[in-house]
C-alpha cells in the first residue's frame, strides 16, 4: 500500500514539474506574439499597452506562477538544467592573441562607424543613408565580437561599470 502512495506522490511531483515548465516556457515565448498584436485592429494605445505587457510584465507573472506550481526545488532543478545546457555556448575564458585582436577589430569597427557616420554623412553620400541591412550586419559583428573575445574580456568590460575594480597591470 505504501509503495502505491510513493508512486502517486512521485507522479504528482512530475506532473507539477511538467506543468510548471510548460507555463515557464509559454511565458518566455509570449513576446513572440507582439507582431500579431501590432497587426491587429486594436487602437494604437491598446496595441502599445498590450505589447508592453507582453514584453515586460506578463512573462514575469508566468514565471511566478510556474515557480508556484513546480515549487522551489522544481524551479531550481529546471534552472540548473538550463544553465548546464547554455554553458556549452559560453565563450572560453582565455583566447589566443590572434583571436583577441580579431575580436577587438570586430568590437571597435561598428562602434567607430556608428560614431563617425553622422559626421561623414554630411560630406559623403555613401555614409549619408546607410541601408538597414548594413546596420544589422554591424550589430551582428558587434555582438559576435563578445564571443570571439572570450570570457576574460567580459570581466574587463564589467569592470568598467564597477567603481572599486582595479585591473592588474602586466608588463611584457
């Protein structure tokens, strides 16, 4: 008899974990329906409010509901699995000198073009109205540079936003 209660308890826990995971994933996917809201017949203010809530607010409510359904242990279990999966895509901490230099070029080039473009645009028609695809390519290069530069660069970059961080000087 006790064995049957254990099985029922375990099945209930698994079903709560599955239901909580479905709610969590659904909450994270809700922003994907924003284009449908924008294409709807709602008023402009209705579209704005609903789009804003779908981006910030409703997904967080879904997350809270998911944690309530699956419990803290279930949430920690799902979070641990997700982090383990995503760590595969994290950049390595140390990279070669060539890779670091290429990453710095990838990082700097879009920033420099973004800074200089409004000024050069007055003198050159090439830079006056850059096509959207060009801007998207520059953004992809910039974001990719963080993965090329490696984890140590992330630490250096985060140090810019912390007052009491000191970067150790190394002389070669």
